[in-house]
């Protein structure tokens, strides 16, 4: 699936974010990758990354939790007719301890900065297309619905102090495009930051220093050209960060100095891969080879590793690699499921 055009379901960017990230169904017919085959993701550097400039380096606290000890949440969906089946699962980086955290129709897991809570999106509350943000304890208890109404709310992202959540919202009725909102973590004080009725604003992500919110802006055109834009946390000073027209997903590194991004070409001879760049957009470096469609990068708390997703038209799995693209290996595998949206705790 290529990125949806304005007016299509915002949920395609969250529950099926992986498929959008790698632009599979509409733009490629690549065979299923398997470890050790020519389709296995392999590190490839297309450009040596320059050291981040002073302006690109954010002041942020990096977790002391080693990657090997950090829990990974992800969305596991089971395609098929009938009710939506998409649960949040957790697993350790060595593949042990896999467990279902939240049954139902859930996607977009996001851990709070103190690791004690999770925000996610839940659909299937009775109104077709309705999607709300929930907040729950890290063990799955104490779940509270913090947004309501005839809306599609997706892609929750915590502020670094844990007090606020940014998210994307599209009203179900009226034809209004998706915008970026910010609210208190309990759902109060909802405020729309973007005001562009012509275009969707999707997948907000707070910078680790709390000063900036990045988001994706798809524009009209073949393949829906999409880039990363930035704005101040209050919505001011909007500026374009990338000029690639092919960004499908992105994530800040814990120290704020780098950004990992999923990039996809469309629509002839389509490929998708993971790249890393400095936070100011310089030093773009491709770290997977694009032979196996890859997207949805997520940094480990200590910044040494990336989780990402490898997908075909029939299945998808969570993979891990070092931050430079080396040591790529599969983490999850269920032939009946699609695994996507990894999030480290």
C-alpha cells in the first residue's frame, strides 16, 4: 500500500503504518524475504554521515538502559474477515518473554518517558471508523480512554516530560483532513497546532528536548510525495526538514542528534529502506539495501540499536540491527500475523 491520499483513512498510517512505510501492495511485488537469502536486509552506506552540527544536536537525556534489557512493544494484527484483531504484544530483544499486553483492536504503542505508562490507539468502539487514544499502565491495567467523539485519533507521541501527548486527528464526517493536536496526558486541554485544510498532517513525533514536533506531510502527486516537516512545540515556525518526497516513517534518536527514517520509491521498480541522518537533515546514510522492503524504524533507549519492520504482501516481522545497519536479524515471526510499529521501553 502506498501512502493514502488526503481523505483516506488516517488509520492506514497507524494500524497499517508498516505497509504504508514500505509501499508494498500498490508499488511492488517483491517475494517474501527469508534469513540468509538475497532478500535479507543488508547494511549499505550510500553516504558517510557527517558529525551532527551544534544546531542539530539537541539537549536530551539518554536512557542508561542497555538495548539488550529494554522491552519492545509492537502491534500484531491477524488479517481476515470479521472483527478487527490487532493486539499489542511485548518481547525482549533476544526474542524471549513474548506476551500479549492488550487484546482487541489496538495499534500505535508509545511508552511514556518514565516507562510506567503506554498510549495507543483503539478502534472498534461502535461507530465505524472511530479511533480513540487510550492511556494505560505498563502492565496493561488501568486503561483510560482519553479522547472521544466521531474522530480518528492516531500516532500518539509523548512529550519528554510525560505531561502531554501529540497525536494526529481526522474527523469522521465533514471531509476535513488530518491535523496535529496536543493534549494533556489525561486528555484535557486539546489544542490543534496545524491549520492546513488542503493537506494531511500525520505521525507527529516530539523531539527528545521537547522543543520541536516533527510530522509527515503528504502532498498531491504520483505516489503521494511525503517529507518530514518540523514546528515548534506550540505550532509556530513551520519548516521543511527533508526534500526526498518519499519519507514513510521517522524516529528521533534518544539524544536528539539523529533521525532514522523509512524511505520508499514509487511506483515503478519500487523499493524501500531505512536511512539515518543528522537532525538538521545532513549526512543522509542508507543502512538497509532495499531488496527486502523495510520501514518503521524505532531507536533503542540507549541509541545503539534500531528495531524496524520487514514486510511483504502477506506478512511482516520485527527485525533488529545496530544503529549503523550491521547485525540485522529477525526478532518476531508468525506466519499468520503482521507485526509492525515497534516501540522500545
